């Protein structure tokens, strides 16, 4: 996703933006570098620290050991990622595209594109992920939270960006991530992915509960 006029990180706390970036990294295909981050505890440690900076209640009760569980060997999580999220005779059983859950379909995708356009963003040429892919949605929320921190650092109002984030979360990832979690349980997901999706859902619910009124249709 390409941003128009992205500034350097502001001095103000950007923990919320960094949480979204950490989740986006966690939901990418677990290549060698990703596996090392999981196995070493670097991923779990980063999420725990960042979530605690946002709200000390968020890391409580999380199975942090599950977020370091790579399975029996180095091939286990990559194979399971492919089975659950990327491949299958009739497509993956737990896709990471929001249109695969619920009935909104094309309308939801069009709404996403309007959000991205409104904030001066476009999908990169050659980008594999669709507008409704979880990684794309997380990157967008990373950008909005980043912009909010920049405005706060400059002493400007952030109410509009807060409302935009809450509205986007409610209409998009939070509308289908709970269904994804349920489907992962049905299809025998490794506990790493189950705990990761559950933690994301917890964070999204906390974000959706932040003050501000919905901004309505864009």
C-alpha cells in the first residue's frame, strides 16, 4: 500500500501504530526469518510489550507460550499456514480475505477502496493482497494510527482519525476476524494461529471501543 506524504515517526507515543505493524508481520507467511522471530520469542515479546504500552490489561491472560510454538519441526507452521490460509482444492479453508465471510461481498470491497482513496492511499502495483486481505487492512490501520500520533505530536486534534479507525475496524476486520477464529478451531489450527487471531480480535475490540462517533459512509 502506498501512502501520500508519509512523515517520519513522531516523537509522541506510536505504540498503537506499531501494534498493527507487528500483527501484519505475524500474519505474513512464516519464512525462515519469521520462524526465528516466533521460536526466539521476539514476536511474542514485541506484541506483549507494545500491547502493554497501549493498555496494561491487553496482555493479561494471553497464552504467550502458544505464540512461540513452532510445532514439531521448521516445516510445520509454513505447511499449516498454506493449508489454512493459502491453498486447497476448493480454496483455503480459512482465507484471510474478508469477502469470504458474511454476505457483503463486493459492497464491502468497494467500501474499503473508498476508505483507502479518502486517505490518499492506493494498493501497490504488483501487490498480491486484495483490498480486503487482512494484511492490507492491518497496514491501513497502522497508517491511520501513525497519522494520529503525528497530529498529537504537533498538538493538533485527532478526533477525526480516531473516528475513522473505529468505523473502519467495526465495518471491516472486526466484522469477520471472529468468524475466522471460529473456523480455525473447526479446521484444527495449530495453537499459534488460534492464539494470534484471538489476540488480534481482543485488540480490535479494544480499539473499536475508543471514544468517537462513526464517520458514516465515505
